[in-house]
C-alpha cells in the first residue's frame, strides 16, 4: 500500500506508532483519579481555609461578646488551618506516588515493553498502596461528614432568616418573630456559658443579609464539594491499585518475575 523504500515515510510511521504506544501506556484511571484528587484538595484546602477565617469573624462579631467565649474555637481554627497546609502537601506527594505506581503496573506498559518484570518488591508496594489508600478513604469519609456540619448550620441559619422575613412581611407584631433564634452553642461553636451565644429575630435576619455570611456559606459549600471530589478520587485510586495488584499477582503466578 505504501512505498516502503522511502525512508521519510518509514520514519513518519515509526513516530506515529511510537506515539500510539505512548498514549496506550498511560494509566487513565490513575490519571483521572490524580486530577480529581488535586482539584478536590484545591477546593477543600483553599475554600476551607478562608471559610474558617470568615467563621471566626462571624462568631466573634455576632454571637459572642467576651473573648474568652470563643478563644477555644479560635485556637481550633488556627491549628486546623495548619492541618490544611499539611493535607495539601501530603495529597500532592501521594497523588504523584499513586500515579507513578499506575505507570509501573498498568497493563498497557506491559504490552508495550514486553520485557516487563513483576518483582516481589513491586507486588508488596502495590499491596501497601492498597492498604494506605483504604485507610485514607475511611478517614476522608469522616472528614467529608465533618465538612457537612458548617454547611448544615449555615443552611439552617439561612432558612431561619427566610422564615423571619416572611413573618415580618405578614405581621406587624415584633413578638411574632423575635423568638426565632439560631444558637451557635448547639453546634459546638461556643461553650454553653457564652453570652449571648445566639441571635434572634431581625438581628439574625440582618446577619443573613451581610456579604460575610454569603461568602462564608459559599466557601463551605465549595469546601464540602471539594471533600466529596477527593473522596471520589480515593475510591478511584483504590480500584486502580487493586487492579494493578491483581495483575501483578497474575504475572507472578505465570512465572513472569
């Protein structure tokens, strides 16, 4: 079909075949999981860090008068922000390791290079990644559930403000909506002896109209979504590493060592 004697065409076909082989050697599940992990951690760490700062401002401005009432919460926010820095660094390095392990054990690489050898060390490394990813997935599941708490609090606060505004429009009596409150102490943000610890009536409705409230709400939603994306990436990593380990065990039983 083609004039094989022309060297430039042979080189072109060789380059094309090499590109096809390289594309086929990419571990796409691990690559997709890595991209999801980085995107999820960027959302969680970036938005979570700023949301914690805004939370401290909202609580100390509208729910607490004494500094001693929110000093524990302020310390927790400070330390958790340092934890966020550590999480970002850890998942960045761990994503690179899992992606490298995917390149090492993918079936496409074995088909391409042929002389691939499945060593005992390689199988042990894959098994280690499975165990570590499994543990991380369960830990991150708890983080994902914990991230839902501030979203739930701010969602209830927004709904409460909506009810207050409806009552304010339908009745002229202040007493009809002054008893509707949001208590930050019920969610563990403040100790039970904090004063006032809660916001009621039109004061609460005015808080919901501030830009700080809407910004904090949006940031927590983004951080919650980022935690969910990261959890999905960990499950994809778990599937990919389990498959890679199964392939390596199969090669070991076939005598390809």
